[in-house]
C-alpha cells in the first residue's frame, strides 16, 4: 500500500511539473484571388465613341470643359505681368475626326490619305493636307485670350516638317495673331508628351510670361506644371502617354 501511494504521488508530481502545451496559432486564411475582369469589347467601345461624336454629346462636353477658361482669363489676364495662354493642337484646337473615323480609331501614321471618307488615312499625310476642322469651344477661349491681350502659344507633338501645313491649317480655320507655334524636332522621340511640353512651358515662363491657362485633350499635355490652371478637354478616341 505504501508503494502504491508513492507511485500515485510521483505521477501527480510529474503531471504538475509537465510544461503546459501551447496551442499553435491558426493558419492565416488563404488570400482571395479576385476573378479576372473581362475588359470592355473594343467593337462596342468604337460604336459608343462614334455615337458620342454623332449625337452632339462630344461637342457639349467640349463646351463644358472649355468654358470655365473664359472667366478665368477675364479675371487673370489683367492681373498678371505678361499673361500667356498655351494650347495643344490636335483634338484641342483642330479636330481630326474625319481621319480618325476613316481609320476605325486605328493610329495609321504612314501612307497616303487619298480615299476619304474611306481609310486607311496616313496621319502624316492627313496633317500635311491641312484639312483638320476647327473646334468651336476652343476658338471661343482663343478669341477671349486675344481680346484680353494675352500672348498665345501652341505647343504640339507635330514635327517641324509639318510646320507650313500646320500654320496654313490654323490660319484657314481662324487661328491668327498668335505669338508662337512650338513643334517637336524632326525625328525626336519622347517617352511622354509631357517630357517635351513641360520644358517648353518652363522656357516661356523664363521669358517673363505668366501662363494663366494650359489647355489640351491629353493628361500628358498638362502634366509637368508651369501653368496657373489647366483645362482638360474630352477625348475618348485615343490616348497619348
């Protein structure tokens, strides 16, 4: 009986002294991988973009985007030293819709453009033909800037070899009396349009101008600073980085 009691005591002591088992933390939940989202159908988007242009919604949105620049120019042109306004050209002051539609929204650079309204229409040939149409809401902003004595600059990704045609096209639709047309050097390549355009605006301000308005249809037309206010016009037809 004594041995039995000793055995019980020893077992109990071992149980008391045994380390308490630590519960393992629960495994983290498996990450939830979202299901891939199918992009919009390109054919449907082209149909929507054409309808957007044809039904007048595009023109309405141009007016809504451009109009606020007019009271801003009215206010600031008289308040700053040497006020200036900067415009992009394509889809900002000149519309290339005829070529865009003929190319079914493709970017066809080389080749002729002699079968309109059918494509393909080489965009370089199109630019050299000087047939781009005026964008009326931007013309209203342009005329306001002229009337208020602001210097007007065009900064475009078009190249120097297109200067004569571009100047002719601007004059034909009514853009006259501007200060300077700034174009990319022939053969130049920039990762972003902003890499060319922002330093040009900086140089303009370096001449003592205050750029009160910078207007374009691409975010890259406006990126990089050197303007008091920027105005982005709608363009669902193409994107330039």
